[in-house]
C-alpha cells in the first residue's frame, strides 16, 4: 500500500490494491459480500493482452486474406501496413476528418457534429507521435481497452469474490461485439474506460477525481449524461446506506450528501461544454441529436426509430440474410441485458441498476434497427459483472458460454477486418 501521507493521483488510485477492511455497501447473493484481496492489476492486463492478440490476428487475417467489402479496397503502403489497416473502418473516417478539419455541419446531410469530442480530442493531442491519424486512433483505443479491463476488474473486486470478478472480466473481454476494445478507430473504448474509472474512483471515495474522469465520459457519447446522473445517485446511495438507510430512500434522498460530495457534479461539465460549443458555433446546443435524423442515418426520435420499422421491413423481405441475423442478435442481446437489471440491483444497488437501464435503454430506443447496439452494450459493465457472478460456480455453463462467445468475437473480428458493417 502507498504511504497515505503522500499525494494521491487518479492513476495511483485506480491501480492500488483495495484498502484493508473494505466492505461492500450493497448486498449480494448469500448475504454480505466478501470480495477479498484483489489480484494484481497486471493479471487483468495479461488477460486483455491474450484475448487482444487473438482479435488482432483475426482482424489482420480478414484484412489481408479475405476479399474486401467494396467500401474498403486494400490500400498498399498505408501507414501501419496491413496490421493496422483493418482497424480503420466506417466511423474511423469521420474521426479522421474531425481531427484534420474540426467539426462541420451541413443542414440536411450527414455531418461530423454527430460525433462527440472526447475521442477525437485525445487522438488529435497524440497524433504527432504516430505516422497517421488512423494508427493514433488504434493506439488510443487499445490503451483505453487495457485501462478499462484493469478498472473493471478492480471495480468488480470491490463487490464480488475474486473468481466472480475474474469471470466477469472474461465475459467482458470475449463479448462477441468486443473488438471495439482492442483497436477499432471508434470512441467506445475510451468512453468505457472513463465510465468505469469514474465509478471505481467514486467507490474509493475519491469524489473529486471521479468527477474529473467523468468529464471524459460525458463528453464522449450521448450515454455520458447517464454516467453523470448515475455517479450522483451512487454518491447519494453510498452516503445513505452508510447511515443505515435502505431501498429507494437510500438511492434518491439527497439529504445524506456532504459538501465534500459536490465535485461529483463536475462530471456534467463534459456534456455541458459540448452543448455550449454546438450552440455558440452552430446555433443549436442539441445538434448532435438533430443530425441523427438526416438521410442515410435516419435515426431521428420518433415511432419509426423506437418501434424498429426498418428491422421489421428487413425481416419481412430478407429474413435469413447475414445482415438481418446480425441485427436480430444485437436486439436479443439488448433484451437479455435488460433482463439482468434486477440482478444488477441486488448485487450493486439502485444507482448501477439505473445506469444499466439508461445505457441499454438508449441502445434500445436510439437505433432504427439495433445496428450499433452490440458495441453500445459494452458500456453496461455491471451486466458483465453479474454474468461473472452467475458463471463463476457453474463450470459446465462457463465451459460452453466463454468459448462460444470467443469464437463469435473472432469471427466477427475477421469480418470487421475485411470491411463488413456489423455494429
């Protein structure tokens, strides 16, 4: 343990072993939690590296040895070569444009203001260290995925037995749509790392650092507002639980808050700054939502998006096409995640249950056909911890679920490497 008299940084808080005598403030299966001493942080990093090596091999194989999708012809001589080329797909083009040219908006057509700023800002800040924006984006994603793995294992270890926490990490790392954690030039890995890191800091009562790290999440994706709200509810729940309160009162009664808890509100600054920028620059603070409804994206708020008319049409005319099956699988995963919300509440408390409902609910109502929902579910990290708790004592189920999930992850990673549009 570090000397408590020394200054504590956010990084050291995230990797230190849990303090002696840490006690879970919620209840888990079998009564009070007995999480025990967490494994060294590098165990989680080694597991991430092992799965990541397989995923990188799969993406490289798809890019180098399979026929490319028409959108993504091979680019001989590109920076990073074939090893990196397969990670620069679809939304990667938007992020490269933002880093190069800044944000632009053209009324009625797809524009870069649909993409939130945390990830492109980090990529831009580091782009001078690498030979191309795409390579920089891949490195940022890979580093973010590694941080997310370590933070998730630490966070889960505060609530669950070591075996359950480790199994939950495995479930997260081999999730079929999890290649976005390992190198895809997308914002998801950075968002997940910031969200889990903020909650871990909060559980350790480093409220100010939780607010600061939360800014990265809230400026990273629309679900960032859910992160900020859940952080506030979790502070309320922790304080009231410590005072003997239980149930909904513990989760929502703000009277237990202390003045020292105010810095958690800093997390809202991310979304606030993004909306302010859009307002000043383009005259509409919610332009990121408005642009979703333009032709090509067609995901504006309304019945056609909420009720998945596009998916119903595809099921009617092309029910057995791989693209249709992919959408149905993502929809089933969303429903399955919602089905685990009661278990999240029992193990981790109301705040985390509300967080999962918000993240998964946004994936449910924010897409016209569930496209993208697979990667959005990565942010619902308490669900993976619950899966770890459920599978830890079920050896036969684990022996089926984990290998099948890994095979699905590798197969989809191959397809992503060749340019298939999957999530």
